[in-house]
C-alpha cells in the first residue's frame, strides 16, 4: 500500500507447488504462500486467475484489461506473480506492453514497466 500497489495478480493455481520453497508443508489455507486477505484488508485488490500453461488469448486479454485499468485509470501499481516468475508472469507483462503499445528499444525507456531481481526474474 505504501508504494501505491492497487492490484495483485496471482497466476498460480491453489496448492500448485505446496511442497516447494520456504513454506513447504506450511501452505496457507488459501492454497498460496500468503494470505490474500492481508492485502485485501489494506485496500489492495487481489485477483487469483489460476492459470495453467494453456495460453488462451481471451483469458490473457481479460487479465491485461484489468491491469490496464489499474495502471492507466486508477494510477496504481500492479504486482504480478506466478510460482517462479519465468513463464506466466513474463507473458502477462509482455502482453500488457504490447497491448499498450509500449515496447521500446531503449533500455532506459523500459524503466517503470519491468523490474528484474538479482536472479534475472521479472
């Protein structure tokens, strides 16, 4: 909330990787590594799309339109995640950028659109 996040887009399926990572054997009852209600109670919208690796255009477009509403009309930041951040998250970010016609050749122009951590994850 303090950094103006208005929407969390969760692309995981509940209990998708229940035995991975630091929360192994300690999965929240929501089926995710966190309780979405913590964010909802702070006024942040959480949407769980439960996306497997089937890339249906209409499904992706609905997600993109929701993201565009928060970024362009509500002027809020959007946090997008799946389990590892390599496939689904990148597809949604790339699709959003294409949808908004915001693909730039200059690395400097991409600031504010994509943040990549020290491990090369989106």
